[in-house]
C-alpha cells in the first residue's frame, strides 16, 4: 500500500492537469504514493490526459463525479485513497520533484498532523523560484497544498458538501480538524507552484466567482459563528461599513469603466468590483438567514 495518495479535483482544465501529472510523475518519492484524479464533470480532454499519464508510468487513477461540487469531488478522492495520508493539490499546480517526499517527511513522527507548505504563484512553468517569507501562511488547511491522515479526514466527516459553490469548504474542514485535535505542521520544503497566468479570468467570471465565495462565506459564518470566522470572511460591522463606502454605486460605475484594461489602475478597479460582489453576496445571504 502507498504511504500517501495525492487527490486532485478537476473540471475542464485538461492543459493544466497534464502539467500537474507530469510533475507528479517525476517525484523523488516514486513508489511511495499514488494519485486519484476526480473528474468533476469535465467535457474536455481530461479523461485522455489521465489515461496518457497512466500509460507513461504515473500511478494515477480516475474517479468521475458528474455534479460540479468540489467538496463532493474531494470526498470521492478520500474514499478512493489507498494511502494512510491524503495530499491535496489543485489541477493548476506544479509540484516540484521533492513535493510528496517533503510532505511525508514533515508528517513522520507527528501524530494527527495537518501539513501545509508555501504556495508560490507563478505565471507559467518558466518562472519558478524558491519560497521566501512572503509565502508563509497561517491557514490551517488549504487544498492547494495540504496533507492530512485519511483516518482523521474521515473521522470529522470529510468536506461539507453543502458548500456547493466556490470557496471556504477547505477552511471549514480545517476548523473541524483543529477542533478534533489535529496539529498544524508547516514545512518550507513542501512548497508548490500555483500557475496563475495574467488575465486568466474574464472580469465577469471573476465577479461571479467572488459572489459565489460571498454566499459560501455566509454559510461558513452560520455554521461557525466565531470571531475568528467572522474576521476571516469579512462578516463584521467595520468591514460592511467599509464596503458600503468603497462600493457605493457611483464609484462602482467608475470601477467598471476603468477595469476593462491591463494597466495597474485596471487591476485595482477589477479588485474593487470583485470585492463589491463578494460583500454584496455575503450581506444578502446573511440577511436571508436573519
């Protein structure tokens, strides 16, 4: 049996997945892990990418979950995992050669460890660099780069599948793992590259995802109404007041005109529009709950 299973949930991102699997096929921990790709309703070449990787020696299997739901997809990955540890990464990541080995080493001798490491955003596979202080994170669990014992994941019920839109399902799982006694372990060596090409998302799509994340943030707050969760999600009075000022309708019209470009000003305007969409959805969902 492998020591670990790498779980990747994916949907219609065959080109990214191809490069991720190529990197997993070149790990120093070869023979100590396998890979489960959960195809979450893809209509592109994803099945062929997985089949080709397997033919080339990557220890990968595929599971199909038709309903687009990242929590449900990752739960399927956990259910099909063979390793004692489950390592999560995204389909648009490039794991360096020592990635799996670093997770295994960090877990050794630490009971109930949840291991995380630096996530380094890069525009492509040609601009790779070592992590530095900027890449430190206090997040307990982020599925772009984290590992946990399969038994611990199952003991807390895995991912909450009610997070059926974008965002917060991994943070929620981290809260439950911590409450159950899991220990956070940070490893600088367990770093991963996250490919984020410039202007990958169209503005309209980015705003839509921000709105989904706001709605899911409200779900998180309702489930765990702690100060820490309210601060993390932005669901507190001072932030709502800030959003009301910065996101006033006349200003949003200015942002919308400025955001349709590639300048620094356009990027800031796009950030403000996305922030407004997030806060609108968060406020509306909390109001419905109230």
